[in-house]
C-alpha cells in the first residue's frame, strides 16, 4: 500500500485518538485501549514500509504521548483485571512471538546439552544437582519411593514456598534482561541444563516414566512459565538494542513495561503450578491416565494462552 493511501485510510482514527488524549474526550478504558493498540499496529507497519517518513514520525510521537497518558491517568474499570488477562495482554503479546520462539528453542537446545553431558560424565549430575539431592534421591529409590521428596513437607507450606520462589525466579529472569539479554539467557541455560541432567538421572536408573508422570504434573506449567518469563527479559533487551525511532531511554521504558506485563501474566500460572506441586504431585499412587490428563491440560492451557489466543485476537483486531 502506498503511503498516501495508508494515511487516507487511517487518518480519521489517528485524529480521533489524538483528540481523545489531548482534549480529555470521554472514552471508555476498553475503547481507548483498543484505539491505542491499533495505533501501535499502524506504527509497526509504518516502520516496515515507510521508514524515515513524516507518517512514521507522527505515529511515533502520537504513540509515545499516548502510552504514558493511558497507563498513568485513566481510571480503571471494574473489569480491568479480567480485560487485561483475557484481551489486552494476549493481543499485545502477539508482537513478541519471535522472542517467545527464541526462548523455547534456546531452552530446548540446552536441555539436550544437559542430557548429553550427563550421559558422558558420571559426575555431571552431582555437579549440577548437588550431592545432597542426588544422595537423598538414591536413598528414596532404595526405599522403593523415588518421588518421596514431594511428600515430606506440609502441603500448604510447600505450596506457598514454591509459588514465591518461582515468582522470584521469573522476576529475576526478567530483570536480568537489562544486561542486554545475556543475564536472561544465562538463567535459561542453567535451568535447561538442570532439567536435562535431572531427567537423564532418572532415565539412567530405569525410572524415566516414573519421573515424567510425577514431575511434569506441576513441571509442565512451571517450566513453560520460566521460558515465558525469559521472553520478558528478551523483550526488554530488544527495545534496548533496537529503539527504532524512539529515543533509547523511551524505548527502554517501553521495553520494561512490555516485559513486566508478560511477567504479571505468569503469576496466576505460577500459583497453579505451586498448588499442583504442593497438593497433587505428592500423590504418586494416582493412575497414569489421571497424571497424563493433568499434564496434557496444563500444556494445552499454556499453548492456547500464549500462542493461539494472541493470534486469534490479532486476526480479529485486524479485521475491525
């Protein structure tokens, strides 16, 4: 599409939105958010097809002014939290799908490296997991209950402790993105190698299925959300590396806000993972079909919320 046609097609929307933020016109929060998301879509389009144009400059300035005003001054509606989780966040997350894909591939690569390293060096597992954990697990295997570690603590204490720790790890993975993404990638690498070593350890003892059916009851969500939290760190790093037409400081602020929204989206899932680990995983006597269903539903939830729903909302939004 030629620039003139693009401007003609959308200028009324831009003017309406500019009036809304400069003249304090009355708009509902949902309507204002929808307009803002459309402006950012147009900005991305202009960055691709009309670089260094006056249209790009105008949209960049409009977006920058709107970002602060919307998120600092608008009154929150009663359904704001629900709207954030079910509409606003998934729609905005679509633009970060490349960072999510990179996080998944990077994590998978180092998980394989963890498996390979453990298979080649008998001491590697102890170096990664620690002598205390390995010795305790070997003792549990000897006692005929390899997953006994999940049964020792009180359910509620375990739920609270694990949930808080997982949220802390997610925040740390995000914050480390400030080191140009290198800190985030290090955390991903460490967790992936640990997972690969952990699973090989049980495979080597002939207990791969026993470990998978037990650990992945909570681990499906827990590991997935750590990957998503690392995506948040990479999003922040992307804005630092590629500010486009923004001033670097403005781009950094936008990157922090975008990354923080991703981290916030993971908190309910970490609570679910903590609940599963504290109250459900300990029941190693449950039938295989039940464990498989919990794992399958957990995986489906993650894929739907972070992959399918953002794509659906993006397509629907572009048709409007």
